[in-house]
C-alpha cells in the first residue's frame, strides 16, 4: 500500500486508515505511545530489531499524518519526545477492537493446534 492511498479521497475509509498504520512497526509504536511520551531511545530499547533509521522514518510519517507529536526540549543534550496527538489517540481507540479480534484469532489457532495433536 502506498502512502498516497492515505490521502486519496476516492478510497474506502478502511484503506485510508490502514495506509496510515501500514508497515512493520507503526502499530507497535502506536501501542507504546499510548503509555505516554517516549524518547526515541526508549522506543528502540523496547523494540529489538528496529533500526534508528527505520524508527526515525516511521515517526516522521506518523507526525506527517498528525497522529504523533514531536517535542524537542531546549536542553543540552537535546531531548526529543514523541507522544500521541488527540487524532492519534482516536486512531488507537479505533484499532483496539481489531487488536481484540486478532487475539481471538490467535487463541482459535492455538486451540486448533492443540486439538490436532
């Protein structure tokens, strides 16, 4: 899915929403930022395998989509924090039922594997 799909007024609303959270890390970042403001280093420590480059790219895209707020504190060394905007919190609330469905699916798959063995 391309980022331009997130801005195309002629697509289904679900497609437009999915374009905003598309990618390997964005849903995890959205989930982590629900806990409150986070520094980039904190996010990387909580997500093994996420490179600094990919984290920066994902956060910039989320900021451009107005779901994440970036705040730079004027201290030395510079301190940057990311937090959800109101729009981002609304997205997290909208995605929560999808998360619940995903957990139900995983439970059903585990039950099927147990029954088969």
